[in-house]
């Protein structure tokens, strides 16, 4: 009796579910991580050395500890504490924090790229502190860091595959199950690679286009 079955059109829905789950958790992590990174980056750009050291130590932990270890430890710890989360919730929390750690440095460099002279000029025109931040510091700083932001976002899309280790049914975990059933790893993994390429390449090219436009 044959224990394995070939790929069929009936698997399309299963694969589509994995693709949509990958896109879903990536978008959530990028949006939440970017918003948190914007806030933390601004705090670091405006804070004194003591606050920077404390925040920097926390961010270093998130950046330097491998994401797969963070996912496993968090999922295990939160379950042991009696508050188990489903794989999407646990994965989205850790992936968002991981994204925040990198985005915060991107945004911090953007804020610090705006010279004090520009802020002083805005204040001399009658703007208060918050207005100067809103109309000068954020627009100019964020324009400068867009290519770096896009690079981090692309990495998050690829890193989302690691959430499969805690049971989230994203594309890679879907592919692993299909490989176990069909024993056709080459075809399936090529398909997974093509998907990530199709998503990442246009975004990468767009980032380079924006970077060239900014240099003009």
C-alpha cells in the first residue's frame, strides 16, 4: 500500500491558507513593530544617557537572542504561567517586539538626522515643541530612513517562517506537512521560495527606486 499521495488541486486551499497566514502575521508585526519602534526611537533620541542605556539593553536582548529561541521560550513560559496563547497570538507578540527592536534604531537615526538648527528655525516661526516634532522632525526624519525601514520589513516577512516552531500554520509549516505526505520536497520548497521572492523582490525594487529619487 502506498503511504504517500501526490500533490493535487485539493491542496491549493491548504497552501493558500498558509500564504494568507504568512501575510497576516507579517503585516501585523510590521505595523505594530513600526509604531512601537517609532515611539521607542523618539524616546531614545530625546532621552538622557541613563534612559538610553536601559532601553538599549532591552533592545539588545531582543536583537541578539535568536528569534526562534524567543518564540519557544515565550510560548512555553506564558503557558506555564497559566495563560496559554494560541500560536498566532504568541507569534505576533514576539515578532512585533523583535521588529520593534530593529525599527527603533531605524527611526532613532532618522530623528537624529534632523539638525537642531531646523528645530530652532521651526520654533522661531512660532511652533511649539509638539508642532515642531510633527511638522519638521517626523516628516524629514522618516523620509531619510524609508529604505532602511523597508529593509527591516522585508526581513520580517522572511523571519515569519520561524513562527512555525510554535505551531502556527504559516507557509513553511504548511509546506512541511505537504512534504511529509507527498515526499516531494524539491517541488514544494521551490514553490515556497518563489512565493517569498514574488513578495520581496517588488518591494526591494521599490525601495531602491525611492532611494534613487531621494538622491536627486
